């Protein structure tokens, strides 16, 4: 009997206890079910259509192989989009071994397709903590394999190698890290003088910041709410906590669909923007009794506390689009007088003694990761940046990068952006010589200086400046 | 082992061959699996939250039972929303027997919850043609049951009774019909002098026309496309064929999400509206090579023919939001040189010999029925209208309605609308006596005359006028 | 010294007391100052650019002159747009004599340009009541002139002829009337059996209804508020009274510019639309203390009464976009304790004893007539309809039109719309034979039946039906 | 005879040749006509309503006078908003003498009101070059007056003092400069080591950058186009060159009003944003033949050159919203074969030999300065920042500021923003102690680090860094 797309109930055996081989007899992987490979391949093909820049890189790689000889060990979400990235790295000449950076986020059928395609993947949906580290270890520590590049998302892989196989860093040319958390860890290592290879901070590339947050959230807030609750947006009263890029995206989308949106803010400048954009700026307690939906986008903790949850009206939907999973004080709802009822996947009704129900999504975790798909196109931007960062670090002449954390040059950001323009059949204007001179720019960019992105990472400026001064003052 | 939410693979037995009883020992129903009742109950509870008007009717019915003695036989989609309607009718005093009006649309777990709740439901997802009529027959023809009201969606139930049990009409007080098709059939019967009971045309109530089309499509086009393809809307080029209410809703939503939208029209007035609303008005062939998504909303046939499909670019998504399922000439794609690949439920890749893929949704059938949920709130408006139509016909003094097709009085439309305003915490302004006099209106409405809705049903005016003339000329 | 554009202070003489001649020696007109003709000509040329349909009619008229022999007497606003209409009628073969339908609305320089161009115009800005009728009389009653067509806006010209020169109607082939008021008068005449020529009701053409209200108000509310008050829209709280077409236009524009908009309504159906469109539906007293701008669009009287004006906050702007000038109870502000201060043209500060100021625009009269320009393109639609109505009535074979009030056939509406599409470089799709048959339509339209427009004119249906019945019942 | 609001034609005498005194007998000013003071006072009162922050500063100044002893010499546009600023400085304790920074921008009636109020104002509309410097000199060089603060817009005043009265700088505590040009000059002085007092760069405050550009342009593009051309926006095809903050504001407004908007860009990142926001990214030559309106927002030169102007269609409107007045190559239109016709103030028809007309606004200068009003509220933000900068420089302890150019601290920016929130009845949320600790922020801000604003001022970072390095490397 063929494996069905959604069905895996027939098989409760742990993947670690199974012996599976792909159609070519290769068994160097550990996944849920190799039979799902066909389903996964289709998902990958769909994703390819929306990842034009990686496909363009593959085409260019037909001649030169900029990653020939690279041995990349990776630890990211295992999704169709990651698969497109991995297959691109492979086309560029790299060998890859891969684990999941999250115990729930693996698409089993995609992992199967990768395994069938010859990738050494170690990941499945619903790993235990122990499985998680076991998978990572299997990517790193296998005979005859010495990785020379790290692609990490969250820093767990990097951490593991630091802890277990520090000697490995002798051969490693660099780390590419995507997440806020992972980048933070790297800077700490760097400050402590313990970073022993160069690292690329992909998280703070301007394309990721601008596109991941504003545009991605604009679409995924609608999708996440619809898939979980089928709520109609027209006429609904919604309060959005926080008016940064994420909040701006959520507010714009909901307003466009006919919701009435209120905003809370702590920063007067963002607050004034909310006003000018046509949103009533309120304190949460002013509207908490009347709103139909509460969305947190602050990156702060305890924004929606029990006191507010107690005062919400029956049927109010509560969800989190921010960075941390502490924005909603979910712990405060785990009390005996409240009944939890799981009504759908990712949807709980929390029921008060008087019968009032709150609809809590994803148990307060990130809605757009749990309950909606992130548009492939947006992920394409990040994945392309990762690929370029790997190429850059792998090919950089000795000395260009020290044992420190780097941002991709602005020109590279612009290159990533330009690789995505053909998708929109968009035609860029070129400066004339005269205009370039007038503006003091190179005709091919960069059009903004490297410091552009420092809006989101200002403390780095301090580091840079301090370092320069330091170096200057201590020439010998 | 408990039945799981999605799993029914364990059981290929036809429901007609099973013996099931609910927890009270009642077996007068035929559904997929009574064990799914709990799952269905939760769906119904979720739906109740968005159907405030029916819940309000239930509250009022605690004293008087306006449908006491009513025996309603129904044939509609069996969904959570229908369940809320049925349980409301029951609370108002009616007895109900129910079948599905579509062989695919039944939510099995909802049917189970209804059966568990004591309703005689005959419906499951994936009925055969024979099952379909068998189910209808089981609603009508059972010993000790003589229906006196019909609630129909599509006219099949009405047709069956006409054909098989014409004598039943002696006891039937009226028919309430929701669909375009069913209403059309009723008017034909009426013209032919064969309509033997009064019928209420719910399809052409102004609330249904305005809200079902514009607002419903505004939300469901996004939802339908996202759930099937995860496509990112930002920057996509879309052509929408037809700029009626449905097209207007689709265009507004996509423009708001950052798509670039083109419109085709045949009517210069709608065309001028599209222009003024900011859409380029084109012929399909002008943009067919460049667009990423094609959406039909015309009600016409063969709008997207093979010639256009041949010229679409790789990855183009094609779907239908109009009334008929003939807008896309799907038949023309069933040729040997094209390969069909089912990539997800409701999603086919049609592959040209050169590798080009078209993404066809729902095989050209209605996207919003197949691939998205219709907002419960919008269905609430229709369901409330149906309930009020049943009450009106059931309680009308003899002679008020003849053997003809009627529209609900405008005042009733306004009443349905006003029952939905509390959802939005909306406060209606009342006319002062002086203002009412100035405007020549009654303070309690109707605020627009009955003919208001004739925008969408002009031929009725002709009928009415013709009839009046006819009656006048032939007084004896 | 040449006449300057705005300067007319040098000349307080009444035009009736002046002897002026144009450059060809013709003196059959009465206007402010013939020297302003050049300025007026430029305004007319600007208007021509936005009136493509009339320009197209002129081109077609190079061969046939459908109005050859027509002697049109007109009474409308004398603006650049009217001038384009008059010069088109002339190009189509008509002779014209013209007066103003409003004592304030004449653009003196346009009147000068028309006089210079040979038209017999009798109008200036700031006519007295006596001047007003004198001008009309001079258009009608001049030796050697027997008008055979009437183009009226408000019915004053028609009224004057009825009263003074009833015999003239023997030669008159028809009346074209644009305004609500004028149309109302015609229906009354018709009911009373006193209408002695056919009349075309241009006011209720679907193009005028849809485009004049929604699209025109969308632009003119912003323009009117800016020109009078320079108010910033972003973040402003606005209440719009009434959510018909005018209210919808105002709300959409202000929401788009970042205002927070509240709506009041009496009709539950419009109220529900406002909710679904994302506006809080309130009673005026709920928000009157907090709003920055109050806009009336109801067509009702005493919507904003003294009680509300007393409670507005300092600096609140109050204006009227509705049909009547009674929506704001301005009379209630003419009391001794309130001080009026004219701060700009059309802008009064009304000052309360405590220093609070209300900013009242146009003394409560229509904002878009007084304080903004109506887009020429929208006026083009109406002017084209007037021209076509004149052509139709003038050329209709005897018997086609009786002594009654008519709407232009739907097909004519569609024709007007189609004449405006080239402006947008818009390309209409044509039905195939097969599609036309499927829809039961003629390939060239009409695409909607004639009764379509009755949404806005329902009472006519009643009249028609009543009449039919009446005639039927009283055959002898 | 009283002076009328618009009329000044009676008086061609140069203000310099007139002897005027205000009602208190003071004659230390030079303006057009002191009799217009009442009209100006009304404009100032209107402006006060939209400048809440300055009014709040005045209230606080009732006790302490932070500018007591300050002698401010100013050179800015003389408008109602400037008057509110000047009267606020006066209320804070300062003495002022003022000239205009532009020969055309003075509102004569406002200058009159200021003179009547006792301010020494030297400015009128239509100054000659010689007048311009004479006025500035009269502000600086008068017996018994030694300025100690400079408020400049463009740097001309600063330049004049440098050139003519360099010794004055001994007593001057600081310069506050608003414009890009002026700031540039100051940095050059600073680099050259010639800046002899501290200077505040107000131009690059985040509030000015974000609010002046995006929000201001969103409103003024519509207003500017309407007042000059009365063009209808619905359905118009528009190309916007440049998608920075100004371009984003223009695009958003026009899209909202129903225009079809195309964008040109040179920077791939801004280009990708335009795509995601729903605009077709094109090269100018792709759409130049079809668009109705061309708007430049690039800050670049020769964006619209003769070649493009030649290919525009008849009636195309061309205007500039960018920073420089060289974006449109107006000089290329001054050729013999083209005829210029001034049709209204600020509106020229440029006519090609074949009769084609281009509608050129403001001769290619900034549209929003010439043809629309800038919302007072936006100016309020800048004016408040100027006032705070003066207070800061005037009261700073010795040594806090050196002879260099400074940005206002971020906290001051946030303070300016917070002073404007009450206008919107906006309620800011306060961090709890726990949250502040979690985010590592002070509860009272700043909420973003000082370098935040460097997005718009990156070159300064380079300068700073270079300087540091320079200093470090050359310690002796």
C-alpha cells in the first residue's frame, strides 16, 4: 500500500529504529518515510517556481562551480524552500549534510524527497529533545566527513560543534547564521574572543529586514487567521500591539480587508506614524472589552496579561506575530478554573467559568510559523542571501575576513534584490554617466552606503567605530 | 479506537450498508460515522459565534414557537452553518429531515453531530448519483411523516416531490429556495401555471446579493489562492475577467495586497467603473502572456479558452470565481499532448510538451466553494433570511400568498441586516418625526422601496407589470 | 490697460447698462467684460482636454449635422465645461442662446469667450433676482428667434416659457432637463396633464448617478477641504453622516488619506455595508465631542443641529456634501451670543462665548459646488448625455415620444460610457456569437436591461405601474 | 479705502521707499502693507490650531522663560507657521529680528501681522536680489542689537554674517539650520575648520525626515495637482520617477484615488519595494507615450529630458516633487519652435509645432512649495524641533557643544513626537519596570538609539569615522 500524503498514523516506529534506503540503495539519512518522496518532490517543484534567484544561480553554475569542494553542514527548518536551497548548493558544487533546527517544523515528505535525491538528511516532524541533538550529531560526526562550512539557524549546530568537536573549526572556513538568536550568540562569542572563524550575519541584511517583516506579515496575518478560524475580516475590531515593521504589515492588511484597527505603542515616533496612517492609538485597556481580535507584534514580554484576557469578550481571538513567545502570558491561563478545549490543530478555546471563550492560536507561539505558510518568494530572498554568503566566505582570499561577525556588503544586498526583479518583469533604470557623477555614485551601485542597514543594528556601528579607534591607537 | 478528525480511510463501507445509532439509541439517519459527532459539535460551536442573528432568533423563541407544528424537509449543503440553521429551526418549534444538495460538500463530522443531536440527516461526502436521490427520498418518504414546508437549494428536492409525490403539495404551505438555478425553475413552473404552492425567492434578497458577492469574494479569493498555492500576492500581475460585484471584490482585495490587476469587461459602464477604480481595462490577449494569475468572474462561458491557455507563461495560476463552471474551457485541456499532474487536493499542474506548467485550481469549478471557506458571517445573513422566509410562509394568513414566487418584503431584508449590526457594536441612527416626514418615510423603515432589489432581477418587473396589465384588461 | 484675470474692481457698472461688442462687431449678448475673452478661451481649451466624448462628437459632425436647424435655448451653469458643450452643439449645427441657472456660478471670462465666439450669452457672476429673469427672457424673447429645443438645469427656463410664452411650445420639439428639481417639476406637469412636449430626464441616467456621486465626491471632498482649510487629513477623526453613494465616496477618500472615519446611518442595509467596509457605525452624539471634521451626506434635514454644534470641540470643521442645504441647521447659529468671523472666502469661524471656534464651510451649502472644482471628466459624461438627448429628441420620428418624461435608453447610457473609454486607453472585450447567445444578449448591447437604473428612480416605476393600471381600468 | 485681501495692485512703491508704522507707532520693520495685518492675524490664528506643540511650549513658558535674554536673528520663509514659531520664541523670552529666505515665499499679510505685533520683520513677496540682502542686513546690523542665536534656512544669513560681520560670532551661542543646503554648507565649514560656533542640524531629525517627506507629500501631491490643473485622478496613468520616501508618498496617494501608477528606480532594493507595493517597475521610455502625468521624486538631475518631453502625449502634465529643480530639463524647452503659454498662475502650456501641449507646473520647480499648501501640522513638527534646538544650544553648559555640527539627541526627537500626539487624542503605552528591563530600555526613552536616523545621513557617519581615524593617526 502506497503512503498517502497526510497519513502517517500507520507507523509509530521512531525513524531512528527504522532501516530505510532510497531507490539507489543509499541509506545515509534518517527520516520519517522514504515512500513520501514523490509528494515531497512536487512541493519542491512548486517552491522552485517562486525562487527565481536560486534557479538563476544554478544556471550560472553550469560552468563554474563556486562551491566545488565545499562541505556544508546545515541546520535549518526542513521545508520545500530549504530543499531548493540545498539542491542549489549541490548544483554549485557543495556536499551537504543537514538537520532540523526545530523539532516540529520538518515537512516529512520534503525530507523524503531530499533523501531520495541523495542528501544526508536527519530530521522528522515531532523529534524528541534527544532526537534533535542526535540528528545534529549525525550531520557532523561521521567518518570520512570533515565539514568546512556551517549554515546555521539559531546557533544550535554551531554550539554543538563548539562543545563537542572544537577541533573541527580548524578546517572550517566560516559560519553563515540567519536568526536573531544565533547572531546574538556569535557576537557574544566574538566579544569574548572565542569566535575562531569568520561569520556572516544574514539576519540583518536589509532585504531580510524589510521583506521578511513588512511584506511577509502583511500576507501571513490574513492567511494565519483564516486557516485557523475562518474569521471574516470585514467589520471586525482588531487591536495590534506594536507598530514596528511587523505591526505595520498586520495593520495595513487588516485595514485593507475592512477591519477597524487600533494600535498600541510605547515609542512616540512609531505612535505618530500610526496616527498619520489612520489608526487610533490607544492603551490596551481602553479597547480590550470591545475588540474581536488581539495581535501582538512587540518583541516584548507580558504584553497581553491575564488581567486583559479576563476582560476580553466572548469569542475574542488572541495571537502573536512578534518575535518572542512571551508576548501573551499563556502561563497565566493554565489555572484550574479555566478549561482548555482543543478545537482544531493550533486552536484552543480557553473557557471561563461563566462560559466565555477565548480563541487562543498556536498557544501564543508565532502565528505565521505555526499556522500559515510564509510566502516562498520572501524565503527566496533569505535563501539567496545565505547561498551568496557561503560563496563569499568560501572563496574569500585569506585575510579578507577575520575571526569576527560580518554583514554582507550592501552591494550584495542589492544583488540579491536585483536577482528577484525579473519575477516581476521589472525594469531597472540605469544612471547616465552625468547623473552618477552628480550623485557621487558608481553606476552599478551600491546606491546606498553600507551603513544603511544600521537602522536595525546600531550597536554594531559602535563596535566598528570602537574597533577602528582601538586599532588606530594601538598601531604596534 | 476513537475516530480521528481527518481519518476515514479505515472504512470503505457505504453508509447505506451500515447500522449506526446515536448515543440515545436513535438510528433514523444515514451518515458516514456517528463517532465523529464530537468533532462536528466543535465546528458547530465555532460557527454559532459568527451567526448572531440566528442565536438571537433562538432567544426570542424561548417564549413563542413560531414554527411549532412545522415539518420542514430540507436539501442544502450540510455544513456547520446549516447545522446552526437547523438547530435554530428546531428551537423555533420545527421538526426537520435533511439531505445534501451536493454530493461532495457534506462535512461528515457535522452530519454526525446533527445525527447525535437527534436530527434525521441523510448525507455524506462522496455520495454517488444514486445515493443522492436515495437520501432525498429518505427525507421525504417515510412513514408517519408528512412535510409541510420545503427548504431547497438548487430545486432538486422540489423537483423530486413534484415527480414522485405530487400529492404531498396539498399539505405543503410553501417553498423557500436559495439558489439562482432553483429560483429559475420555480419561475418556469409559475409561468407554466404548475406551481401549486407559494415560493419565496431568497436568492434575490438584497442582503444576499450585496454581501454574498462583494464582501464574500473579497475575502475568499485571497483565502482560496493561499490555501491551494501559497502564492505571494505582492507584485503579482493578475487579470480579472468581469467587473461585476464578484470581480469588484476580487480586484479590491488583490490590489490591497499589492498585486497589479488588469480587468476585462464587455459592458462599457462596468468598464468605466474599472477605469475609475484604478484598473487597466484590457482585452485578455493583451496581457495573457505576462500575467501570473487569471481569475474569471463573468458568468459567461468559454472566457478562458485553449488559445489563451497555450499562451500563458510557465506557472500561471488559473481559477474561476464566477457563477458557471464553463468559464474556463477545461475540456480543451483534456488532450493527449498535455499531462495532468495532481499536486495537491484541488490543484492540478497541466504540463505542455515543452515543460510549461499551468496551475489549474478546482478543475475550473468555483474556487470559493472548493478551496476556501465562505465566511460564516456571510452565510449567517442567508440562513437568517431562510429562517424568516419559513416563518413568514408558515404563519401567513390564507390568501396573503398565492401560488407564485415572492421576494421577501424589503422591510424583512432590513430586519435581517439590523439583526447583524450588534456583531459590529454598530449603532443605527433613528429618524426624528420631522425628518421622517421630510423624507416621506416611516421611522421604522422600509428605507428603500421594495423595487430596490430589481437591479438584479429586472425581468421580474416586466412579469409584474405584464401581470397587472393582464389582470386589468381581463377583469371578468 | 488690459483686463486682468481676477480684477474687475474697476467696474461696478451693471452689465445691463453697458454697451459691449465683440471683435466682429456683434453685440447680441450681455456679460461682465468682453475683454476677458482670452482668459476664458484658455479655460475652455483646458476643459476640452478632459471632454473627449464631446470632441469626438464634433469630429463626427464634420460630415452630417444632426442638429442642423435646431434652435436651442439653454439655461445652465456658465462654465468652461458648458462652453465646450455649447460649442459642440454649434458644431453639430445648432444655434444657441444661453442664460445662467444660478446667479453666482457664472465664470465671467468664459462668458466673455463665448460672446467673443459669437454666442448670445446673457450671464454674469452676481446677478440680482431681477437680472436673472431678465437674462432668461433675453434668451427666449428676441425678434426673429423661435427656439425649438430647451436645455434646462433646474426648470426655471421651462417655467418661464410656460408662464410667459406658452405658445412657443407649439414649435418646441422637446426639453432636456438635468437636475433633480427640474425633473420633479416635469413629472408634476406630466401628472397634471400639462406637459405639452416630450422631455428627457438626464438626471437619472445611470452614468450620471454612478459617476457624479461616487467618483466625483471621492475627489472633491479632499479638494474642497484642502482649498478652504489646508487641513491635514492624516490622523484626523471624521464623522460622515450618511453612507449612500456620496458618503461612500467621501469615506473611501478620507480613509485612504489616513483619516479615522466614523459613519452614521438610518438604513440597516447601508449601515451593514459601512461596517463591512471598515467604518465604525455610531450615533452622532457618541463621537461629536471628539471629531475634527463633520461631513453631511444624507439628503435629509437638520442632521447637524445646534445641540451637536454646541458640543463640538474647538476648531471642528463642519461641511455639507449632501443634496439639500438644510442638513446643517445653520439658522440655529445666527444667534446673538455667537460671533461669526469670515476668515477666508467660503470659510466662517463661528465663535462661542468661551472662545471655541467652529469652522463652517460654505455656510452649510454644498461644499463641492462652492469650494472645489468638479472634475471636468465627470461633467463631460453629463454634457455628452445632454447632447445625445438633444439629438435624439430633435431627430426622433413623430410619435416615438409623446408628451411625457423619458429616460434615455440604456443603450445610450452605454454609448456615453463607451465614448469615455478611450481617455483611459481602455479596450472593451466583445462577446463572441456563442457567448452572446449563451447570455441572451445582443453583441452590441444593451448589456443590462433598461430598468437597471430604477434603483435610483423607483418611484417612477410606481408611477408607470399606476398609470398602466389607471389606463387599463378606464379604457373608455 | 481699506486694503483688500488680495489686492495690492494699487501700490507699486517699493516697501523700502515707504514709511510705515504700526498702531503703536513702531516703525522698525519693512513690509508691503501694514494695513493687511488683520488678514494676517486670521491666518496665524488658523495655523495655531494645527501647531499644538508650540502652543504647549508657550503654556509651559508662563513660569520660566528658557530663552530670556536670547536675541535671535532669523531667516526663513515668512508664513503663518513661521509667525507661530516667532511668537512662541517671543513668549519663551527671546527677542527676534527676521528676514525671508526666499524672494517669493513671503505672505505679505502675515508679515504685516508680525510687524503690527511688534516684530522687526524685513520681507515682502517679490523682493529683488538686492532687496534680499538688504533685508538680511537690516536684521543683523542695527545699532544697539547684538544677536546671540541664529535660526537659518538655507544658510544665507549665516553666510552673510561670516562675510560681513565675522566678529559677531564671538557673542553667538549657536546656529540652528533647517535645510539640506544649509546643513551641507555647515559641514563644509566644519571640515575646513572654519565653523566657530556649535550648529544644530535640524534637517536630519527623524521626525522631519519621516513626516515631511512621506506624509506631507502624500497630501500635497493631490492638492498641488488639483489646484493647478483640476485634473481628475481616477483612471489616470501616472509615472513616478523615484521610490524613496517622497515617491512612496506620491504613489500611495495616487493609487488610493484610482490612478494607475508606474514607478522608475535605479536602486534594486527600492525597486523591489515598489514591486511588492503593487506598482509596475518600468523604464521611463516604456510608458512615456501613454501616461497622463509625470512626477519626478529622485533628487537627481535630467531625469525628464527633452527626448521624453517630445514623446509625451498631448495634455500630459509634468511636475517635480523631488529635491532639486533640475529633475526636469526645463532649459531644453526654451527653444524657438516651442511656444509657451501661461494659462494660470504656475501653469504653462508648452506647445509643439504640431499643436501638442505639455502642461508644465511651476516651471519644473518644487510643486509642493509653489502650488499647494504644506500641512501646518507637518511644519509644526519642524518648527517645534527648531524651538527646542534653540533652547538646547542657548542653555547648554559650556563645553557640551564644540564648534561642530550636531544632531538633536534621539530623546528630543521623541519628545517632539510626543508633543504632537495629543492632537490625535493618542494614548501612549508605558513600559512596566519588568518590560523595560527585558528590553534593556529606560522607561522614558529613548526607545531607539541615536544612530537610528543615520539611514538618511550616512555620509556623516563616514565623516565622523574618517575624522576619528584622522585624529587617532595624527595625535601630534
